[in-house]
């Protein structure tokens, strides 16, 4: 079974001050597109103004109804034990929450931005 890569879109997009705040949805779409072609199953969690970004064949987009961090925790929890899950975020509290569920964590620089 392929590992699951869960990407905190807001955190990754916000990690580089490249003007993403002018169009959050477009920034999330660029990230989504850059995540294609990976060896893992990819889930991109979006929130706020990026909530309407759609999935593409290689990247499943999950729109958070509320807080993106809570949605990421739900995605990790739903996998249960037995599958390698890696969460991409720099958020310390989110790191604590997902590692408590058995996930690994890596920082925003581990995924391409474009």
C-alpha cells in the first residue's frame, strides 16, 4: 500500500512570501498541480478562500468546513494503523496532534511549490 501524504495547503503556501495572499485559491491550485507525480497517495487539505479548489486525478483535495487543522487530524485518524501517513506542515500544534495518532511529519520544504 502506498504511503499517504497529507498536505496542509495553507501552511505550505504561506511558507514562502511570493504574493500568494493576492489569490489564495490560485496559490492552492499551483501547489495541487506541483504535487502530481509522487509515489504517495496525496491529499491536499484546503480551507478559507481556497475551499473551492477541486481534486485532480493524482491529488485528492479535501475542503475543510471549518479549521483546516481539525480536518487534517480527521484524515489522519480515518487511516487508522497499518499505513504510513506523512503530514506536511510547520504548525507545531498540528504536528503534536498528528504524531499522537502515529503519523510522521515533515516541513513545507519537502514538497514542491510549483
